[in-house]
C-alpha cells in the first residue's frame, strides 16, 4: 500500500524540554548480553584468582573495578573521567555488580597502584583468555605476527622517551610491542617499552616470553610460524627459532654485504606471482652467523617514483620502476604463496588501528608508566574479549586462505557498539520481573535475540 506524503511528515514546533529524573534508563543495553558472556567464560573468577590476592584493603573489589574499566573501554570511553557519564546507569551497575560506581579519583588511584607483579598478573589473565580461545578453535598451528607501534605521550610522562615517532618527531612516546595470533584475531601478548628502543635489539626477551606463555597455557604440539619485518632479521632471533623448532618468515634488509643487489642484477628469469609481482628463490649463506637461509626476492612494478627504489641504478630506467623486497624463511611455501602469506601481516596493523581508535589504546591516563602499562593491557583485554564474544555469537566463519587471516569475519567495534553495546533501553518491572525494554525496532529485536539464543546454547 502506497502512503500519502502527509502520512510521512510530522510537524516539529517547539523544542523538547529536557529532564533528568527517570530511573531505569540505560545507554548501554547490549552490555547485559556481554555480561552474560563474561560470566559464561568465568572471567570474574579468573580475575579474583589472579589479581584478588594482590589488592587488599579496598572498598571496591578488584573484580568490580576491572569490570568497570572493561565496560568503559568496550563502550567507547577514552578517559578515566568518562566514568562520570556512566553514573547511575542501571546496566553498568549490573555489569560491575555494584550499587554505586567509584569516583574517577578512586579509579585513578587504583590504577596508580599497579607494579610489576600486578601487571604480570593482569597479563596472565589475557594469556588465559587467549589460550581458551585457541583451545576452542581446534587449531593445530598458529601464525604469530610480531611488531611494535608508537604511542605519543606528554612531556612529563614517566618511562617515555624521544625516538621513532613519525608524526611527532620531538614528542616523547612509548613503543609497545605485541604478538598477534593471526587466525584467532587476538593479541597474544603485549609489553610496553620506551620510545627509543629498536625492535631488533629489544625483541629477543619478548619472543622468549611469548614461547614460554604459549608453552605454559596451551596444549603441547602447537606448531608456530612467525611473521616479522626486517628489524627482526638478527642472528640471535634466528637461533631462538631454531632452538624452539618454530617456523618463520622475516623480511631481509638490503644490506650491502648480503649482495642481494648483485643477484637481482644478474637475474633474467622471474616467476610470476601476479600481474604486478614476480619473484625468484636463492640461498643466502650468512658466514658471520653460520646460517644458510632460503630467501625469496620479489619485485613489484609501480607506476610512480618510489622512496624504496634505491636499487634502480642496477637497471635501465626505460624498463620502468620497481620496488624490491626479500623474505627469509624456513617454511616450504612457494614464492607466490609466501607473498600472500607475508601480505597477511596487514591484519596486525589493522588490529593496532582498532586498538587506538576503538579501545583507547593510545590514551595516556596517568603520568606514571605502570598505570599507563596497565591501561594498555585493559585495552588489549577488552579487544580480545570483544572478538571472543563475536566468535561465540554473531561472527560468521570464513574460509581459510593463503594470507592466514582470522577464522571469523569480525565486525569493527564501532559497528558492534551501534548494533548492540550502545543501544538505549529502559529497565521495567512488570509483575515484579526485571525486564530490559529495547523498543520495537525489528532489526534490534532480531539481532539481540540472535545473540541471546547463541549464549543460551553455549551455556
């Protein structure tokens, strides 16, 4: 039936009067379903066991404050003082198990109490969540991407230093490093560092702790394959992979003594990878390191002058412009498959982007390094939990591919907030039964019922 235009219009004359009186109204209705999932995976008990003994003598329990911070970050809060906008919200109170929320100063002082021992316990909570997701996935092999990212800070923030900060070169920063499980879509481990460190020089201890974590928290027999950029192309890193019997694919820098340019100049036949990319294989004997490596060298045709074209003097400029790269690996992947495999590292960069834009990873809540490190771990924890929640409820499975990307097609956190977490609602009590009323929109009803049913099946 076709409606008349007059049936579609509504006249708006005066402005609405604003009131702030009604109780039971919430802006975070979807947190009720998220709370059910966290209860299902026994997160409160895990927090109580691993962090509870380290926090004594507080009015608010460690479980309540941690759930409050996870709720804040998951729903889009970027500062501790944003907790003030959640005050008296009934779903937030249910989510934290409190009758009133702590003040922002109380939460700030609680963050400042974190030391190395408490940070280690907080990190172990994340490692347990990753291990549970890994066990539930049934994976026998895991691809691990390792890389760092820059987080700019203020001038008076402890633990920060001037270093590689491409957008604010003179500003102090942190340079946290993380290991990302490509198939899981989870951050396996994150450690904060000063901004003046080099990935290669500081990576060996981190990689050793990643191996220890996966060995302690997961079942034996899990095969690991690491993907990394050229900063990790080091003798001690390769020796660690040999001792751990792990596979790797690492970008190779074009150092002069490796003679990669001469091999490229002497090469006449290249294997086709795609319309713009070709490759060939060679062996690289590292006499200084005592290693013989399989290396695949790639060239990609570009139609513009590139900053990476420092090898162009090897060729006739009339042949066009090329970008060159090389990958050292102990895998059996062919050159074309290895190109796709290394392209899968972009998912780690996207995870960093979502952490910063969606989970307040780049916020600096304190001038104390330990408090800021704890905040980063809360951000990672919220990120991993949101993805585990989607895997258990709404995320469709995706086919495996050569890039080794996630097993599920995850929605961005902004999409999840719009569709679920940040929906408005009101708590009513018909016949004494606490009820969350979400309105009459059909799409909201369909989506919420789908999530609720999935959680009931999982329970």
